[in-house]
C-alpha cells in the first residue's frame, strides 16, 4: 500500500506577516487585471497601506505572544526568531514609507513613473522621452487613462516579500529563491522613470546584468558548499565545518562565492559598481526603497549566514572580510568626495555605511547582532527621508540633482534646507541623531570583539565622509542662489508623511534609543 505524502507542519502565526505581504502582491496583480484604469491608483494605494498595516499587526501580536527562542517552520526552510522579527518590522516600516513616496502624484504631476502605452495612446501622446508631452497631463476620470503605471505597487510587494523571506531563510536554496524574488521586481522598477527615461532604462539594464552575475556567484557557492556538507541547511553546514575531516577548499571556496553575491546586494565595495548608476537613474522613490530595504535584507542575510552557518570558522574568513570592510569604507568615503550629483553622493555614502555595518556583522556576538540591527533601522529611515527631500528640488527637466543647483537653497526654502541638513548630519553620525547611536553600537561591538584597528580605520573614514555631507550644508546656507536656480515643490501629503516619519525616527533614535536597542538585543538566531 502506497504511503501518503507527509504534510510538513506550518506555524501560520509565525509566518503570517510574510503571507500577508505576498498575498497583498497577488491581490495587486488582480487589481491591475480587473479594475478599470481610473480606479487602479486609489485601489492600489489603499490595498498597500492596508496590507502593510495588517502584516505589522500580525507581527506585533506574534512578537508579544512568542518567547525569545524562536521557531523553525515550513520543513525548516524558514527560521522565525527575534532577529527575524526585528528585521521584518524594520522592512514593513521602511516599506510603508517607500510606498508613500511611490504613491505621491503631486511632486511630479501624475507620479514619478512612466505612463503606460495605453495611457499615451488614449490621449494621442507620443513617446518623447522628455516627460513633458501631453501624456503627462493629469488624467483620472473614467473615460481617461491613468498617469502612471500602477504595476509598481505589486512589484514593490513582491520585492518586499522576497526581502522578508531572504532574512528568515534557514537554508541556502530558500535564500537563493528569495534573492531572485526580491531582485526581479527591482530590475523592472528601475526602468520606469517618467523623466530621463534613457538614463532610467540604462540603470535597469546595468542592475539586471550585474545582478545576474551576482546571482550566479551565489548559486555556484551554494553548489560548492553542498558538495562539502551534503546539505544546504545552515545547521548542517555548521556541523560539517567543525566535524569533518575533508578538505576545507570546497567550504571556503563556496563561502567566498556566497559572500560575493551577498555583498553585491548590500552595496559593499568593491562589489558596489552598480550602485551609483542605479541610484542616479532609477525613479527617486524606487531609489529610496532600494537604498533602505535592500540594505536591510542583504545585511540580515549576511548576519544569518555568518552567525549560524559559519560562526565556528570565523577565524578563517574574518581576515578576508576585514579587507572587504576597509575597501568599502575607503571607496565610499574617498570617491564620495569627488561626486557632483547628490544622488551619486548618497550612493557612495551607502557604500561607506556598508563597510561600517560589516564591523557589526563580523563581530559574532550578541552585541554585534543587536548593533547591526539597530544600525539598519536608523540608516533606513534616514535614507528614505533624504531621497524624499531630493525629490522636491526641481527644475524644468525634473529633479535638480547637481550640487551646484542646491546653492542658496536655505534662502528659497529654509524648512527644506534645515530638514536636509539634519538628515545629512544623521548620516555623518553627529550626536543627537540616530547615526551617532548606531555607529557607537556597532563600533563598541567591534571593539569588544578585538577589532580595534578596524574601528580606528572606520573612524577615519567617517571623518572623511563627513566632509561631503558638510559640503552640501555649506552650499545650502552660505552660498547665494542662482537667478535661474531650481524651485522647491510643495510636497503632497504622502511625501510629507514619509519625510516627517524619517526625520522623527532619526531624532528619536538619537535621543531615546533604549527601546529599539533592547528590542534588537532580544534574542539570537536559531537554525
């Protein structure tokens, strides 16, 4: 008699936030398929907010009722522990702020995303590529076409679901599938800019090609590690790495290839080459989403891989990651000094911050985990708010991203200039901002784990990077504005909410960080 298929036990309460986000993405696809064009934007915005709120509520209920030990579910494919819950909460909060920026249609009339071909045909518009033709009028009545491709909303939720799976994956195969799920929508979203379409499409192609190479590195590393350990599960890899008499060549060769794929996603130098071009060319709301959420997902995965699968072999790989961290900090700080485009400057800033984050990831201690998690939360909100501000400074061609165009901005819009100055000081790590607390937490963990020379290098890199933040502040407050300089758009409710949320979190985590630090330190990874 044939044996029945055994159904693996599923802890639905633990994975409910992930299921809600993926379910929201699927419902978003149905909205695109069945709703009339003029109803899609309000429906997608409402669906997005409700989906994130429901996922956040289920996460809060589960976190309040669960213990610190965590659970492994879905045939041990996912591990839901305290670090996972913190990362999920961070991704949901940053996802909400990103959706607000994506949904805004007041800063850029009609939205930041290219209208569909149906929309252009409906009004007799061409594909000028300038973003100033008749296809950019404000349409919304039932007999008219929409102003932006609302497919960007389900794309965002598929990417967000992939990120949540990425940080909770308990084996390399699940992690690889999650990597593809989060990456493919981002490739498409990068090419949807309403303005400067050729630059946007070039960014999407670069991101796709380099991302495909990074995925290939990850998959090849997975194959080598499977050949060594006979399993792709992290606990089995950890057991094989300390109890096997076989050659370690496969193990560390596979780890090296895995690290290349993970460092690419995290924008760690020298695997950062896609970052400045994609940050500059993608629609600014998408850039904000990538800069914040992808960084959280990538470093969440790096923490899990290094802590769970390779924690016992850290003395073999730590020297290599020292060199990678130093290279990332140096590249970000030094090349950032030469940038004249503010989005590229923030891109190189993210490369430097990735080097700082590696200090916490290499400290295989509870303090290293909590410091890195707190840093990701602080950096994410700071970065989203910065890109929200960048989207408001505009000229006739769209966003005025050249640094010379920001001269004298304080005289045109003091509120915006002070907001930007505060956020830049947060990235620089000035006291009373979240950046200072985050760096202090990560550097303290690194010092306690014997990485004093690396912390000294990080402090020097921070001082160098502070120069290009201060340069923007000097331009805004101490230079005269050009007569034909850019104007500052009045932000709509969505952009205002996203910027305000980012500023408040940056301030609160700087002066009252205790609650977030305690939550970040609430547990360890399980496998």
